[in-house]
C-alpha cells in the first residue's frame, strides 16, 4: 500500500500527538534492559557502522547496552518486519535507511506498511555513495568508464548490496543516464561485494562512502566519482558523477525508528539523546571522516525526510525499471 506524501506526514505527526501519562512514567526509567537495534544489512557495512557509532554513545548516555543485530535479506525487509512485530516499549529499534524509502515503491506487496507501522525516532547521518573499481580496471575516470562500457556492452559486472538497495539503484540510474549496459550481481550486503570487487570477480560497485573509504585510502580500490550533487569533503579530489552525467544524484541516509505504539515520551527521550550524541565533536568528526554529515533533528523532521526520500527514490525505481526479485 502506497500513501501520498501528505497522508504520510499526517500519520507520522499523529504518532506523537497523544502521549499517555503511563508512557511518560515509562520514559523516566527507560531503558530498563539492553536495547536491540536491528540492522537490515551485514556487519561491516555503512548501516552497521552508523548504528554502532550512535549505539555506543547511547550506551554511555543511558547506561544500557544498545546491541546491534544484523539481519540481512530482502533489501532490509526482514529487519523491518522484526521491528514491526516487536513490543512497542522502546527496547527494539530499527536502523532506518534509504532502503525503506525505496521498498515502498519497489515492492508491490509487503507484510507491513512502513509509514503506518514504524514511528520515526530521529535521523543520524546523510552522505553520498562512491563509484568504485579495482586498481586493474582500465578506467581512471567516470568518463573513461562510460567509454569502456559502451565499447564492451554487457561485459561489466556491477556489484550491489542486494536487489533494490541504494547501491543497486544508484548503479542502475547511472547505467540508464549514461546510456550503458552492465550486468547486476547482487550480494548479501556490502562487505562481500567489496571483497569480490577487490578480487576482480566484479568490476564496479557504487558503495557507501563510510564503508569504502578505507579501501580507497589504502589504494585497494579506485574511486572514480561520488554520487552527491557536489564533491565530498572526505574525498575532495574525487569528482561528482554529475560532472560527467548531468543531473545525476543519489545519497544515502540513516536514522532510528521504533514500532508503532511506542510512547511519544520514549521517542522524545531517544531523539534528545541521539541529537546530543550527534552534537559531540568526536562523532561529527568521525562521520566526516567516513564521508557523511551528522543530521540531527526532531521525529517530525525525520518523518518529512522519509516522505521526501520515498518520493524521490520512487521516481528512481520507476525510471530505472528495477523490479523486485
């Protein structure tokens, strides 16, 4: 079920409109035990890094462990379903990502409605993807890559972190807008995709900056371009794809969500603590090193971001012609 953006914002606002007294009381002692943070991708990827970075700070601030549980599969749908069916007591959270916005259009039938069943808690970070090849690939710029791909149609294997992932769609958008053809090779998360890219089993991967930047800096992989509209401060010498393919842009973002019915008081407490963590100079510096920007805000602002991104990625899904597998 797909809802108009206006209806989504109305539903999201309603999630915070009626804080019960009992919810406020629970929030005063929350959390009373370790909190599970469900991540829809394998350990070591960008979503995992974001969750662990903030989870560690929440542990310091709230005195309970924030345990990261990686549940890859079905473009993060398995992780989302886990949280949808969890008790709404704030002790099970979802690492929300662009995949959730993508899936609203990519999948005709889901066992949940993200807009209705997950309450936005707070945004964390936003950043570009980076177009990567291994050092043996015969292209040192995106323009050279496009020329090589046109001369060898269908001969380039493009890795992704899974069908319908931002990495997949970013690559499909690039192919469509550059007028080339590549063979999509989906993986169960970013780490195995990066491993095979380094090994030469695949030739290109649009990876998250945070997950890939160490490989670029060590020389194991070559960065041809970043997918944001402008260059990234983390990779200042790497051009933007839009410098070669006008109008191209694709960014990823992360935040926390909770099951519907979680008290507004708990959500507000979590949101305040997340924003406090994001205001820490060490956190902001670490995110910048990984190619992202800290993105503090209210639950309502995160709801608006999700609505805007659901609309934007929905257009990308339709434009690229990607179908669920």
